[in-house]
């Protein structure tokens, strides 16, 4: 069974050694994939990432080494069959499923699995513990070095870390963990013995089990059938036959949440189209008038998602001019379109929800005003006929129609889900260049993990699998360029939260002032009525202002403007602290800057994702409801 021809395989005219040249690799990448704009969200390709860890040739008896390629082929074919049977054309791109082997290409296990995968048409990506020229010193003879270069030339991405020979155990441990972080399944060619040193096979297997990554164990010293190692609930080790692969595959590659009897969130997302009219403009006009006392210029049409996001990301990437072309291509041409649709649709549905809530609240107040005006006019012998009744009927009907339509279309759920997905993809903009697999912090106990979060995490994993590793040479100059990228992203986030704090604070304050003024006006009207007697105008003043006051208070409470302002201020201060203290510290030591920057980047991502997760809980119950 062939899985697929590797779409990333370089032209034959480019030699294996030339493929280590980042300029030539970049030229191939840019010819292979041009910037795109589409009328619907881009579907990721279905990719299964299989990592490898295992012993080198000196630990593999000849009789065992002879059967390992066949066992690897058996396992890869089984995974390929499962992937093909689970392929959903509404969830993934039309391309057939792709297996990707993640191998550091050390002699022995790493190359056995790499060869088996390539023979079946799998993709190969290679994280290396050292730059390729230095890593070659691990291989004693010319034949081994030639094999290494031959495999490397067939890889779609090579992530070369500038490890230090003075701390080579740490370098091997780092690359083993990177393989593990990126893998859906880990093939371990292992003798079953405990760890003898840092970064060895036994350590990576134990860490895989602790992280609930299934391990396919091929015994490295005895003639045994391959089996699957899993961690049980008590933290012990559980052994299963290869037949258990289907259960594992179904669990790790299910579509996630959002699959209700009459609604599939994944299918609904990929059926989205670029919207035209922007309903959020209504809320923004109200916001600017109330918060700032003036209107900002703006269009009533939604800007093209991919075009506007690319322009924004190009400015961010331009802040780090030393960033290699391969990394720019990865961010702008491959990651940005996914972010553009998640971010754009999130903003669209947020605008629809906020404008609808605003409109229905104000229309409910006008529904009180209309009959009172009719009453006042009738007391002055002014006949308005059926106009007041028809107007009130229309207002109530519109309120019901907007509420029904918004709830049927799930504006609220789409807003929250897509906002969380967009934020994960935003963090991946600086995590992916460092080879980090984004791991969202566990949700708090009060955070229901069903419908929304599982869909978000599942969709992000599908996109990240499709993207794979960045092609990069990770030296100090590269780390510095990524640090500049992170600094610019942090600076933008700090400025955004500061602006948002100011706007939301003013909006909340002014809405409460207006609501309080209307209730005070009602109190004065009631006092006038008590002192001077009944009057139709006083009755109108005693009933209508409270309706509008309640509407303004309802708008403020539904929008959570005060709490949002406080959250934005706190977030701005926390990001400023990280920006001023962590980034410079990460770059202080040239030999440890990569590990330090990775740690800092993961901390930043954890802070931002946790804040978004908590934000989504705050707004979970702020659905589109009838005003009242």
C-alpha cells in the first residue's frame, strides 16, 4: 500500500548536500506553494505524525535488525489503512491522508523507520540535535554519512539545532523530546532495559507514557511480536496487541466536540464563506459614540479575511528582518490563512452577537415608548390610528426573529470557539519557529470540556499536523530573530489590551452614568406627579426612562465591559513584565539561548491561552437572549 507521493520531495536536479542550503530550500518551498486566498476556510490535510526513538546499530543484533524493517512496514501500513478509512472530505483537504515520519536519522532505529516510511510514500521530517555538519561526526564511516545525507535530502523539513558537544546528552534529550511533542504515535525500537543515560530510548518511552502518547514497541534484542504500550489510570504500564491501534486512532483522531445530532461544528466551519455585510458596525458606532463621543470611519463590508490578516502578519514578520525565508513562508503562506479565517469569523460573529443584543435591548425600550406616546397623543385628541400598534408589533416580532435566528445559527458558540482557535494559532506563530508543539494548559475544574474546547483543540491539532516542522538552522542569529518576532507580538498585544482597557472602561462608565441619569429623571418625574398631580407627560416620563435605563444597564452587563477592561489592564501589565524580564534574559547566553527562549515562549503562550480560556468561561452564558 502506497500512502502518497511525497508532495514536498525536492526536484532531482538539486543535490542532497545543496538541500542543506537554506536559500535553495527556500526557493523550492516558494515554488511549491504560492500565497492563496479562498472563499472558504482552508481544510488541513489529514496527517498522522509518527515519531521514532530507539537504539543505534551497535545495540541491535543482526538477526533482529533483519526483521525490523518488515515490522515497521506492517505497522505503517496498518496506520495508513486506519487513516484512509477515517478520511472525511468535509473535514480534511481532498488530498489523501499522509503519514509523516519524525526521525533524527541516527544510525539504527531512526533510519530503519525512515527508510520504511519513505518506501511507502510517507513524508519525512528531521529534527537534528546538532547542525548537520556537526551531527555527521556521530557517524564513523563514509557510507553512513552518505546515507544520512541521502535521507536528509528527501526530508520536507530539517530542524537543525545548534547543540553543544560539551552538553551532548542535553542535545539528544532535547531532540528526543521534540520528536515526542510532535508525535501522535511513537515507534520505539528498544531492548526494554532501564535508562542508562540522559535522553536515551528508555527515558523517551517513559515520558511518552506519562504524556499518554501511545508507544508501538519493537523489541530490540529478542524475537517478539510488536506490541503497544499504554499508561493505565494508576500510572502503570499496559501492554496491548497491534489490534488496539484502531481504538487509539479513533480516540486521537476523532473530530472533537461540536458533534450534536443535528449539527456538526467542523462541517459548519468549513462551509463558511467570506461574509459581505458587517453587522458589527452597528455596535462599533454605538461604542464610539458612548465611549468617545465621536464616530470613527469604517466600512459596512467585512474586509477580506486572508488579505487583511496577511497585511497584519507581514508587518509583524517585517519587525524581524533576519528571519529566514523558509520561516517567513511557513508563517505567511501556510499558517496565516488558517488564522485569518478563525480570527475573521470570530470577529464577524462577535459583531453579529453584540449588535443584535444592543438592537434588541433598545427595541424593547422603544416597545415601551410607542404605546406611551400613543396614550399621550390620545389624551390630546391626536389620533395615530393603527400606527402605534403596528410599530409595537413589528418591534416585538423583530426582537423574536433576531433572537431566534442568532440562536439557530449559533452565533455565540461560533464566536467563542473560533476566538479560542484563533488565539491558539496566534501563539503558534512564534512557537512553531522554535519547534514547540503548543500544549494548552488544562482547563479549570469549572470549565466544561465537552462541546467547545474539544473541538478547538482537535481542529488546532489537525492544522498543526498539516503544517509540520519549520525548516530551519537554529543558531544564535536565528534565535535572536525569533526573539524579535516575539517582542513585536508582545508589544502589539500590550498596546491592544491598553486600548481595550481604556475603551471598555469608558463604555462601561458612561453606560452606567446614562442609566443612572435616566432613573434619576424617573424619580423626579414621580415626585412631580405626587406634588402637582396627574399629567400624561409625567406618566410618560415615569415609565419610559426606566425602560431605557434598564436597556443601557442590560447592554453593559451583557457586554461585560467593566470586567473586560480590568482583565485587559491586568493582561497588559503581565505581558509587559514578561517582555522586560524574560526575553533579554533568554538571549544572555549564546549556548543556552535556544532552550531559554523556548521556555519563555511556552510561558507566554500558556499565559495567553489561559487568559483566553478564562475569558471564554466569562462569556459562556452571555448568549443571545430575549431582553429582560
